[in-house]
């Protein structure tokens, strides 16, 4: 036997906070060495933090990374343990995303990333160059200060692996695993047995299994030990890096870290037998044949042994059942951990949420409540960093600290019901009930006097008094009356967030939380600069269907029973008067159901459909009950209001990224915001196709797209098309 103990880790790094990052790196090395590990793998760009973005273009960022690496190498941190550190490196005039492999206070080699992540949320080609020379290792001259400190002038730089006396080890960096021809394929044929994947991978609902399947696939038919390390937490932006560092051997998961956690450092350790890798490879004829004619990969020889011999005191790690969270748990824990990182790092003293008693704001409240539960649980488990942060944020004195989540929520969470004459007693009661269950400091405010003051001023200026549609007013009047209510709530929320801590003799300020969901953003069903405008939004990239499922789950598992009543109520903005013959409903206002919106969103973003392609897809999906003309009307209606309202995405509150069809304009869904909303060419093409299809019977079946898009329903039932310009209180404003 060749026994090898390896350690990988989840690190909660913070972009550009070198002291924080260095502290976490050192702690992870200490824990790895205490466990007896001889390899320690850290996340991608762990020294700087992954999310530095344009800070990577600054020489200071690169220089500070070298300074931190020097600090590590001048101490005993790498004595007896191979460590892989992620940092940017300048070679000549090119900047590379690198893993720096170190052992015994020396740099063994520098491995630049060859395939960069450059889609979705990632823009690595903006800051880094992809390494393209696969045939050799080059000599890299270390910076003078580093060279003098380490008494080492140069190191091998490029694509290759390290050949120890008893095994071969190589790096594969994040995106390289997911390419059509992954790097580990050639490395395995060259005898590499241990693969170290340093990653910066963000959370997205229902995504983890794809990642883990890639680790399993990498070693199932090739053999090998696959180590994966990831950042975990909010490192300063919209993404939550969801950890789940793990070790896979020959296709079996043998060690797995947490996906969501408040810990700054989590080390995952496994003991493996490398002879099992050699044995598997020797039993696969095709592997043997391909290895005999492989393309040779350069290597660095290191006269050092990593393995130990057979020893019963060194038990092997056994295969384990892979741990997955349900989507409802992901919605609770992912945004909850993201909010905690944002709160403790922003300098704020808590959150303020306009709580309407509806599904969206109640979801946000439940997530904050979950965050408070996680904090108290982690303190009870002995996490001193979480305890120190909670004491500081909650302003505890005399040795006190949070022991009850409701008591902690009372200190750091304000909820405000901003009612008007259009609000129902039911939503007011539900908001209060939920606030009591969570423990927030709840206020009940009427905004009628403020609305009246604005309308009085308007009447003085113009001599006109607008009326609601139900009272005989036009759509323009109806829209204006609703928007002024919504915008007053935004202004009041920020005023309360600034001044309520002062009223209660607390220092600091509160962060205002937004509560618009991804479907409303896609459709533009929100008032620009209303309560969707906030400091941050934990649900801005989560669809309505998932939120409603989450509410049912949270009513039971978080202990907030009022959420079941809230989920059962029909969604409404409560911005128009309630009459015996009229009650405002979101789906009627929008002219489409939330289920339909989810389908449109996935086709538009995930399947890259323009109007014509979406029409063709939906003819198959909905052809059993809608004519081509009806499908065309629905598609045109969606694209009209999507394009009219796209400008709202330019000021969308920074939101937790969770959904693959998010319309977030900052970095994920990059499109214009001024459209010809008539789409004359595209809609004419649809009309021409409709004319061709008239009279044809379109076969209906549940297409494979339906399953791929992850929708729980095809979303075609319910709402018909509403005439353009009617029943749409939030369009364009």
C-alpha cells in the first residue's frame, strides 16, 4: 500500500482583504498539518479573493499577493506539506491566473490556467491570459524581493506535473475540468495519480450535482484521487461561493465538506491508497492502450516521498453517500449565509425590510430568520469568529452573546408594514404574525397622509386630481397613483434604516432589503425606485414558483407557521382600491402567469431563444391546447413588455445569484436596455409562420425541453392575453 493523507478546504475569502485571506490560509494549513495531511489544496485565487475583478488589473494586487506568499514561505507553514496557493502572476507583459505549488519553503512550480471561465457570471479573459504552451515548462524569474527572501532565482512555469519519488501530482484549475477535452485526461495517461482542482464556483439552484458528477466522471474510467477546493461565502459581490470541497477516489466520494456554512475555514481530510488507483488503471485495457501512445506532458522531479506504507493506525477513508440539499434548503441557507457575510463585513448594525405580508417580502423575512438561527447554532457549536461578529453587530455587553434566534433578530432586524387605504387587514395581520414568529422589531405605518400630501401638491400645480381605474380613471392615472405609493415606501424605508438605530440609541445604520423576484424583474412588473430598490436583495434571482415551495417548507422546518397562510394567498400588489367586485391580482396585471414567465425566462436565456425561436418551441409545448395564433400572441406580449421594461434592470438592486435565467444587467445577462418594442421584423416572421400553420394540427407532447428547463408545470393554463396597455399598472415606469 501507498497511503496518502490529503486535505482540501472551504475558505471564506474576501476580495482585496489580504490580511483576512492570509489568516484563513494559515489556519487551513495548520488544520491540515494537525490532521497529518501531506497535501493541502486551497481555492482558486485564494490569496487575493476570486472576485477582485478590475482590481486584478492593478499591479498592487499582484504585488500584494507575492508579499503574502513570501510571508507564508518564510515561516514553517509548508514544512513537510505540499501546498497549492491560488494567485495572479505576471510573466512578462501577460497576467495569468495561477496555482503556485510549494513545499518545504520553496516554490516547486507555477501552473497557469489554460482554459478560462468566460461566460455567465465569469469574465476571466478581461483580466487574465490563457496559457497556450502545452509542450514545455518555461523558466520563470521570481520577483527580486521574493528571490532574495527565498534564495531561489527561478521556478518552472507552465503546464506540467510534479513527479515525486512515490507518486505524481498535478493541478487542474476550475474551468479546465468542464472543457470538452479536460486537462486531467492527458495527465492521467502520463501517470498522474492525484489531481488538485482549485475552484471559485458559485451557488446556483440545483447545480451541485453537475459539479460532483464531473469529479466522479474524471476518475471513474481513468482512476485517480480528485481533490476539489472551493471558496465559501460572499467575497464582496452578488455571488455566493458554495464550498463543498471534497475528495473523490476512482469514482467514489470519500470526503465532502459543507455547501453552506458560516465558518471561515473548513478543512476536509481523507486517507487514500494510491495502489487502488494503479490497480484500477491496470485493469482497464483501453486505458493501457491509450497510455502507451500518449502525448507526453512535462514534469518537475522532486526527490521527496509523500506516501506511507501499510499501517493499521492509518485507517482508509471509505466511500460515503453524497450529501445534497433540497432546493428549499438551498434557498434558506445560501442567501442566509450570503446575508450574514454582507452584514458582518459592511459595518451595518442590521437589516430593515418593508414587510407587506405577501410571498416575496415574507420569503426575505424567513431567510433573515434562518440566518439568525444559523448564527445561534454556530455559536453553540463553538465558533468564536461567528460569536465575536454577533456580539459586535448585536451590541451585546457584559459577556453576553446570542443564545436565542428570536432575541438576536430583535436586535438586528426591523420589519415595517407600510399600509395604505388599499391594504387589506389580512396582509397586515399576516405581516405582524410573521414578524412575531421571527422575532423582528416590527412597525406598522400608514402612508396615506404622505400620499395625500403628494396628491394635494400635484393638484395645486396642475389643477387636476387623478383617479383609479376602478373609479373611472384612465390607465395613466391608475399607474401614477400606484407608483407614488410604491416610491413613498422606498423613501420611507431608507429614512427608517438611517434613523431608527439612532432612535433606539444604537450606533451605525441598517441595510434595506429588497424583495422582488426574478420573474418580476424579467417581466418588469415592478415600479422603478419602489421597495424593489434597496441595498441588497436575497431573492432577486429566485423564481416565484420556487419561493412558494420554499414558503411551504419554511413554515414547517423554520417554525414560521404563518408562511403557509401567506403562500396560499393569491399574489397581489395591493396598490389599487379593493371593491366588492374588484381585487387587484399580479397575474391579471401582468397578463401572464408566473409559471408562463418561468418558461419564457428559461427559453430566452438558457436556450437562447429570440421571439421566433420561442414561438416555434412553444408551438410544440402548448400546441395541444393553443392554436399557433394564440401562442404567437403570448410570445409577442411577453417580448413587448420585456423590452419596454428592460431599462429597469440597469438599476436593479444587487441580488444574490441563484437562477440560470436571471435578467440581472450588471454582469450575467448583458443586453441593451432601449429596444424597438414592436419587434417589427421578428414579429412579422412569426405572423408569416402562423399563416403557414393555420389549419395544421400541431401534435402535442411534453418535450424534453420541459424537463431540461426544470419547470414543475408547463405554465400554459390560466391567463389569456390581455390587450396591450390594459391591466398593466407597472409597465414602463
